[in-house]
C-alpha cells in the first residue's frame, strides 16, 4: 500500500481492491495463459512430428523403389503394414488372454 493518512479510507479501499484483483488474476488468468501457450506448442510439435514421419515413410518407399523396383517396393511396404496390422489386431484386447478359460 501507499503512505496515506489514516483517514483516507477511499484510497485504502481502492488499494485493497486493486491488490485483490491482482491476486485473483495471478491465480486464474495467468495460469490459463500458461496452459493455452503449452497446448499450442504441443499441437505444433505433434503436427511437425506427424509430417516428419510421413516424409520419412515417403523417403523410405522412394529409396526402396529405386533399389528393388516399384512393384516389389509396394509388396514389401504392404507386407510390413500387414504384419503391423496383425500385431495391433492381436493386442487389441490384452486382458482376455490372461484370464483362464473354464
């Protein structure tokens, strides 16, 4: 607070309200601002990682197509995706395998 005479109640009340508003803002708006900032950074990072993965897959397919031919490259990439799909399909319900059959 500022140095004011003891009888200056309107100024004291104004200072009290200003301090209260500052404290409430630090507990709400500032925290929300940080959360929104990190959410935006996360979205940009995930998008960049996804694009990098796509470009790596395209580069892998192009290099494979150059080395062994386009038709065989389609077969190899299709086989890899088929194996990954089968593994994901088998792992979709992991709890059912651990329970004994009666």
